[in-house]
C-alpha cells in the first residue's frame, strides 16, 4: 500500500502522528543532509507500525519533505490510526 508522509527534520524528538495536507506527519531529530532525515523517517514509521524497517520503502520524494512510501497491506489499519 502506498501512502504519503510529510517529514519534518530537526525536531527535538522523533514522533509520528497527525496530518498535514493529507500526509502523515513524521518528526525526526536528524538534519535534512545526505538523506539522514529520510532514513530516520522510514525507521520511525516502521517502529510506529510495528513492522520491520525493510518493509517500509521509499517510492518517491528522495529530496522532498513530502514522500510516498510503501507499507505492508497488513499495516494499513495501524497507519490510519496514526493519522
């Protein structure tokens, strides 16, 4: 299942929840340098959904705050609860 996330780098603590423009908001502490925030965002989403990091993959938006990611279909209910 493909979903949109809005990554906010440089936060005081990592957290997942809420919506902005129809995308799930993901706050990460890492800076937006060399993909660090993207990697942290994927890991944070995986942790919030309770799935392995390898099951959350980036589809589109490598250098954008809005990213399209692929999550397992089994995690769709958990994703809806986060938003």
